[in-house]
C-alpha cells in the first residue's frame, strides 16, 4: 500500500518539519505502507529548495504540490506585521483563480482523461500518485482555525483542499493530533463540519481543541499528544559546538528565547500590541541577566514569508539593547532534531513558537509559553498542569513574564519533576495512534 502526508513540508519552520518527519515515522512504523510520500509546499524552484532541502537530504520521497499559496512565493521583507492593501489584492486575485481551478479538479478527479485534458503534467503526476495511494495523513499542528477575517472562507478551503481531494477519490484520511478553533468567519464552521464528518480518524492534541471540534461535529474526538513530543534529540556534540561558536558553555545558566512576528488578527491595534510584546520580552531578558543568566535568542522558524521569519522579530527586539553583553543570537538554520538538542542545553526557556516549548519540555527544560494563533499553547500547557506558565501574546506584560520566571526558579526541581511525570504518556499515546491506524484495515 501507499500513503501521502499533507499539507506540504516547510523545512524553514522547525516545528512544522518535526510534525511532518514524525508523521512519516509513525506511518512507517505501522508497517502497512511500502511507499510514503511527503508533499512539497514550494511555489517557485527557489522556494522549493528552501522548503524541502533538509527533508531531501534525509532521503524522504517528495511529491509535487498542486495548490499554490496565494502569495506565489512573493514575500515583502518589510511587511511582517501588516501587509499592504496592494499585496492583499494580489493574493485575493490568485485565491479566486486557485479556488476555481481546484474546485473543478475535485469535480473531475476520478476521470483521468479529463484531468489530462485540463491540467499540466505536474498536476497529473500528483493526481496519479493520489489515485494509487490508499491513505492520506494530515500532519499534526494547529492550522484549523479562523478569527472572522475576510479571507477566512478561502483559508479553510486552502487548508482542507487535500482532504476533500482524498475523500473524493475514496481514500482513507487520518487527521493527526491538531489544535482546533476558533471557527469564526463566513462558511468556516460549515466547511470544517462537512469535511471532518468524512474522516476516518481525527485526533485533537489538547482538551480545549477536543471540546471545540467535538462540539462542532457532535461526537467525541479523542486527545493524543502532539507529534512534536515524539521527536528524538539530535547530536549532543553538535549542540555543544554551536554553544561554543557563540561563546556559550553548557555550564552557563542560559535563558533560551523564541519570538515571532505576529499580526494580531482581529485586533484594531496590531502595531502597538506587537511593540508591547517585544518590550515585555526585552524586560524579561534584562531581568534574567541581572540574576546571572545569559540570554540566547534562537530561530525556530525562518520563513517562508516575512511574517513566519522569526529573525525579523529577533532583530526588532535586539534593537532595544544598548549593549548586548550576555545576549546572543544563535542565528542558525538547524534541522529540528539538532535544534531540540540545542534547547536541551538551556536552563529555562521562554517560547512563543510553541514547538520550541515542546522541544524544551521534552528535554526537561522548565518553560514559559506565550500563546498565539488558536488553542495550542493554552491547551497543551493546561494538560501539563502548567496553566500558570502561559500567557496569550495580546495579554503579555513584563511583570507577568518576570513573575513566571521567578516561580520557575523557586520551584525548579518541582517543575522538572512535573515534566518527567507527564512524559510517560509519550509511548502510550504514540502506540495508540499507531494501533488505531492498523485497526482501520482490520475493520
């Protein structure tokens, strides 16, 4: 049998990379599939190289993407907080064309002759692999949500396109643990409900999301752990080499930090909220330095667009420091497992990118989370009983971060013990997902 993992791989985002690689590993471990393909997500040749070069080096088979991003690989470096109306207009134009094209493709996909007549050879090849495959797996993550923005109807079409395509072709579809909700916006709830009612397996990755999707579907959706928890650490030697490169040592007390650009969807004052967020992180860094810590900013995601490039936010916050003694920027493009090995050398972690928090927690590094974009941070930290160590990005203040930092320091061993107590669930959860997939075919 054959299987496909969607949506496309994004090597530039190390959380996304981990989810796809771990999706591949768990599908392979079922021993059901002789061939497993990973969807490529690049729209241009240069973007494909950036988005999949590390995956290719690891030897994973890649499959050509059908549905392009409305940006078409065109990303403005100075628009990581707010996009211009011109750029939005271009994306709307592209989205309208893509919707018509992909809607028609789904309509005729079971007629090979019509697919050959209307679509190019790249699309034909991908459709041919879908036709030969038995199952489509949707990687874990947190992309099934909308905040009522005007683009929400197309956003849901874009994210659910490959699921619709697979079900039209009568393939099994398994949705790995995700965060779900909110579902605000025109047609969002109906799109999610109609599409998810056809799935063979669905998992939420925390209780908040399980409640949200269960309520929408009117059936219980089980909770299993985010696949990022299963990622194994990379080279310890490489992690030490990187520390030394930046004049750090494993014996230093290090506060690791990830920040990201954020547009605060649905808020009227995104620029002011973004500035408050960065100022809060800056104040915490000074607070930690005064207590004898060194601060290391890290790249959890470097693209593919400026809004997903953490380096933009790092540069914004570093401008606030008059001098940068005891503050370093570990400006590297590491594979996800090597990045996890690096995080494991830190003493405390402050993560906005939630998979950076997951990498740290599973390395027994006490962590504070700044939540954004759906329920993932609040939900997963709550499942760990770390509700007091998470704050939403729009609500963050320097005082709240400093209070959480002090609480981590004062109960450091207790925090690590709580992490350790929770991690026994890893093997149980992974084995449950694997056995559920196998049982699909037994039934």
